C-alpha cells in the first residue's frame, strides 16, 4: 500500500492494528521469517572497516537457531519470563543474538558500554539483571574492565557470559591477541563463561514453552535525562512488533540491505532497523564494533555500500556531515535512501547529501518511550526539509498544553506550538521507577514527549524546541 499522504495513513487505519499482527511475540515473528527466508542473509558483521575485510554472515535459519540456543542458555541460568538478561556490548553478531535471545527467555536490558561503571551498575541493579553478556578482555577496549567494576554495584548479577572478538580477526592479528589481552579481575561469586561455547551446548529449538504475549514486557532500555542517573523504560512485545510492522508496511522489503553503523544498545538500531529486518527478512549489515566511531568507517563508508549492495543506510546528522567531508568514491547506485533521526537535520546538509549521492535523507522522529517510531518523511510523498514527517500508521500525534499532572488544558490548532503528545502501539507502559511516571501521560493517556512542536495543514510534524533543557550529542540524550 502506498504511504505518501495523510489520506494514505487513514486508509491503513481502517483495519484495526491488532489484526495486522500474525504473531504474539518477536520469537514467533523470527520463526516465521526463518521459515520463509532460511538460507538468505540475516545479519553480517565485520570487525574491521575495509571493503575486503573478513566478515561473518548469519542466515535467517542460523540466527533463529542461535537465538533459541541463547534463550535456552538464559533459562538454564535462572532467567524466567520476568527476569532480566543484560548485555553491554558493541555491535557484533552476538549482540543481535543476545537481544533476541534475551527478549525470548525473559526481558532483555541493553546497556551502553560508553557509560561510566557506576551508571552501568545502577542500571543493572535497577533492572535486577541475573545475567550479563559482555566482552571478554580485548586490546584497546575497556568494556570488560568497566563491566567488572559495575558488578560491584549489582550483586544481583550471578553469571557473566563473555564474547571474544578475536574470532572475527584473521592471522597474524588473531595470533597476537592472547599475548596482549588485558587482565580483568571479576568479582568473587560471579561465574564467568564463554557465550558462544555455552550456546553451542544447547538445543537449536526452544526447550521451553514460548509464553510471551503482546503485552509482555520484553525489554528495558535506559534513557538519559538532564540530571541524575539514567531512567529505565519498559518495552512490550507489541511495541517491538509495531516497529517492524511499520517498516514493512511503508518501506522495507526482503530484498533490502540495511547498513547500520549505529549501536544495538540504542532504540533506533534495535527497533526500526533490526526489527524491520526480523519482520521482512531484509539483510542487516553491522560495520565494526564501534559503528561510525570505528577506525576507517567514514573513509570506507561508500565502499561498504558497494560491497554489500546496500539499499538503505542509517545515520544521524553528525555522521551525515562527516560523510560529506569524504568523496563518494564507490558505486552507490544500489542506495535508495538514508534514514536519519536523533537530532535536527540542517537544510544545507540535506541538499548537499542529495547532490553528492543521488538519494535524499528521510528525516524522522522517535524516542525510547515510544519504542522508537513516531513519524517520518514518506518515501513516496513530499519531503518537507526541517519537518520530521507524517505520523506513521496507527500513531496519533496531538499538540497540547498540559498541566504538570498531565491534565489537558488546550489542544493547539494547526500551526500553533505546544507539547508533542503521542499515542501508538509502541508507547511504553512507563519507567521501572514509579515516581518517574508522575505527569508522564496526559489525562487521555497520550505520552508527553517533552518536545515542543506544531503540525501543519498536511499533518506533518515540526519540532521547535524542548520543554526542558537537553543536550543531544551523537544522537544520545544527555
């Protein structure tokens, strides 16, 4: 179905959203996709950024099997439907497996490895994580050291499963790693084992009944505020499925290839990007553990587009600006468009990107509290530079003036500025800490985003500011 105008959005909504879903949870959707697209590529990862560097690709059948193995492992380590598996990992194929396996066995809690150890410990304690998947000690990385320090603040974590990136390297580098690997002292009482070795011992089909419903909590994502420690947002299976469904409905096909140098501990990569692949059978490519921060990624970026036949790239304004400092030195004719979010996109950058690559940037809007997707400039419709586009199907945006407790005082007219408030199947039930939910929703149940904006006569959303102070650096809220 075409999605280009507000009328197209309303046409989608004549059918109730719940009937659009064919499954009750993400593992069921993964199973459907694996049955349809088993041998086709699902996720590819290369630890180095060169266009000919070694890469590992998992097919949909392999990803399904390893997700089941991970989920079985987590269950054997004491993770039930309401228990938590955390991962503190850069991008790798194991990160995708930990995400899917965690939300299949119980609740997955992605943690930003760039946070200070104290903040990581606070998150692990807040979520009550029983298991942590993180890196094995590795040269030029402090993730393992940070994880060990964080566990001093989270005695609830009893098992650590480590991922050794050495396996992605070729000789002679792979031979050198054992001699330069840093030492890490894990806390007493924590059992540390190898994630891949332990998965390999488990069955490739679920060894337990998949009891998750659409309303089940499947993930805890932390999100920054202006002060204090991170907040933990609860996501449902429905919200994850909604993000994948939207992508399939308006954009992504099984033949697409998505290059994603953004981290899988962030909702942008985890949901609109990865879940769109889980939904459709499209191919996700993860270049280097650090993504855009990886050595040589910007310099090799256009060659990676050519290598993988990328149709959609994922970016943020700071990365898009950096790419425009490099020549387009490869065949990028496969590229259809670029997704951009997390911060406002300057008009001159939009125009320069289009002139240099022949494709335009689709600017969108999302947030952790909505399991990400809210609105986006449509592929087939008008791209209003500076706007964050049309609300997606089954998403309602209202511009309101609310009291502190969420009572609606006024609904703003077209073109008038107020607080952007959102209702859709992805809106979360709240933070884990109850007091943080006070005044978070309007009296009619809409999520108060804290963003100021307006809607124009065509239904496009425009963000004009914040209701409270916020710094956005590299797509992350501070």
